[in-house]
């Protein structure tokens, strides 16, 4: 396979869930012709030591990410919603440590 053919394949992002984890973690990226090939290649590249129990492959073009410059408008409005943080509740002694 030539480098030109590989560069024409879409880029896929790979997420693997480990045996100990509940969430999938981003492991890396790879080029593949389709989703099935991306899944097989991800298995070969990112789970060689049998540490994974689940693999997700997602076309990079399907991911939308926030920009670092937008963090103020995305995250600061949450600070004024105190009802989301139960810091003003008193915990009864019989509950113990939470």
C-alpha cells in the first residue's frame, strides 16, 4: 500500500475500555478505509497485550471540540448555579463520612 493511498483514507480516533475501567479512553488515531477496517487495525495496534474489553472507532470528522479560547463562555456560567453543588446542606452525624 502506498503512502498516497493511506493519506486518502479517512482518519479515525480510537477509544479503548480497559478491563479495570468503566470508561473508554482515547488511545490514538489511525487511517483506515472504513469502520470495520479501523476496528480491526485498532485491535491490532492498541490492544496487543489483551488489556482491552471494548473498542470504539470514530471518524475524526465526526468530532466537534470546543476551543481553548471559548472556555470562559462554556464553563464559567456553571459557577453561578449553586443548586448543582450541595455544599450548603448539613449532613446528619448518623450518615457518617460522605
